[in-house]
């Protein structure tokens, strides 16, 4: 078993495509690409954090941010965002 050395080339490619889609304001494509990236590499903190930003619902965003915090409890951006997102999820419910 080899040690994890970082995201695969395929995952990085998906994230790059997602960033290009985000710059083009194509939220559905951005979201699809990021979902593909986290399926391929569920431990990719960056992909999860970006996915939270393009989530379809506050509940989906909360789940993505929770995943970020499970991967890195010290992620300050995720800590701050999850509070707001949980409030939005509560209002939506």
C-alpha cells in the first residue's frame, strides 16, 4: 500500500474544469464537475469546499462543509461558512 501523495491527475482536471465553468457562471456544470471530483477523490478538501459554494440547497452545502471540517477541523473558512449555512438550512426547513 502506498502513501497518498495528493489528488490524482483526473481529480485535478475536474477541479480545473469546474473553476473554468464557475468563471463562465455555469453553476450546473460547476456542480456536476465537483460532484465527479469528490466521487473520484472523497478526501479532496478543496473540491468539497467549492461544492458547498455551488450547492443546490443549504442542506447540501451544510453536508459539504461538514465533510470539509471532517477532513480538516482547522479550516477557518469552512467553520465560518457552516454557521451561516446551517441557519439558512433551518430557515429553508
